[in-house]
């Protein structure tokens, strides 16, 4: 199995040999990085599992991450209260949330659709009403499926591949939401800046939504997981069955 050469560890990102290169996205944000290790050392106590067992830990981490894409995530919010401790809390939340400030746009901003339809007067358009209804039905049924999955976990059932269902459906909801926002706003949806529709939020939706169907595992990978682990369909053909990843033949001249 190609995953058997992997390790999973924690390390100090400021230690020698670790280089972090931010990746700028098409929406202008750079909220994740390319990380390079050059002779960086990992202390034995920082290994999360035995060398070779990293894939098991990685897939468990990813199942949790994917569940987070189901739209039920609670973002940290600061209070208005006065006092040093609240000021420190506000500063900490602002720093922590900085990379995620475009995430609501990445999810398509379903919450804005009806309000925008009213503001633009297009709420009376029968074709558009069908698109909005389709979006709200998809979004509500996704929310209920996600809630069922959360309840299962609260009853101590382990995080399973259902996270993949939530993630895949959230990509579809976001795409339909971007489509509806485009119908509502027309060509002006491409404008960014303060004098553009909703201060550039609509344009940011259009360039942020594609990220959701890649980050945390692409839509195609979620479909494979659903087919193999939920529906128990035959596994995808694999040519690297008994080699660790580093020995899998690649199309690279070394
Ligand atoms: C906005 C954003 C944020 C991200 N954040 C992080 C992060 O915080 N941390 C992190 O580690 N990574 C992060 N990533 C990276 C992300 O996890 C990967 O880009 C993603 O898993 C896809 O892997 P890849 O880019 O290697 O594509 P590839 O695996 O090369 O896939 C290329 C294409 O081939 C398809 N494909 C590949 N394998 C199969 C298959 N078996 N069956 C069918 N189709 C297949 C894919 O669906 C895709 O369309 C982020 C990416 C984005 C876009």
C-alpha cells in the first residue's frame, strides 16, 4: 500500500530547517502555505505514531477536518465587554481568525441570497425563484444530514466517512449559491472594491467557492471514499499495492 512509508509528527515551525512559503490564492488571501523541511530534525517524543503508520493518523485527522466543512462549524466570536482580559481575547481571536475571514464566502453565502433577491427586485423572476428554491432545499437537507452525523458522534460513535458526504454536499451547495449570486448581480458580480456589489463580497464569493471542492480532499476523492467505504463498492484499481510512497514509480527524472 503506497501509504505505508508515511510518518506523522509535530514540530516547532520556528526550528532550523523549516521554511514556510505562503501560497497566494486567486481571491488575494494567502491562508495556507507550502512548507519545506531541509534536514529538519524531529525529536522521538514528537512522533504521533510509529514511522510507517502515519496514513492512519492522517486519514483520521482528515475525517475530522471534512466534518468541519459541513457548515455547522461555530467560529470564535469576541464579546464587547470592557477590561484587559476581553481586549486580549479580542486580539487573539482577530489574529487566529485572520486566515479564515474569507471562509464564509467560500461556502457561497447562502444567507445573503434572499436578501439580495429582494434588493435587486429579482425575487419576482420565476426562473430565478426556482434556482433559489433549489439552493435552499440543498442547503437545508445538507444541514439536517450534518446534524444527524453530529448526533451520532455525540453518542460516542467514531468519526466515520460520513464527513465526506457533508464535504461533497457543501461543495455542491456553494457552487449553486455562486450561480444564484451571479444571476442576481449579473456582470457587476465581477467587480471588486468598495463601490462594487456588497463591497466586493459577491466577487469574493465567485473566486473563493472553487477552493471548497479542492481543500481537504477534492470532490473526486470524496466520491471515491463514499463509493468504497460507505457504499462498499469495489476498490479503485491501484498499481502501487506493496510499495511505500517513496518507491512508487513517478513521472519524474531524478
Ligand atoms: C484553498 C485551499 C486550502 C488548502 N489548505 C491546505 C492545508 O491547510 N493543509 C494542507 O496540507 N493542504 C491544503 N490544501 C491542499 C489540498 O489538500 C490539496 O490541494 C488537495 O487535497 C488535492 O490534492 P492535490 O493538489 O495534490 O491534487 P491531485 O491529487 O494531484 O489531484 C489533481 C486532480 O486529479 C483528481 N484525482 C486525484 N486522484 C484521483 C483519484 N484517485 N480518483 C479520481 N480523481 C482523482 C483530483 O480530484 C484533482 O481534480 C489546500 C488546498 C486549497 C485549494
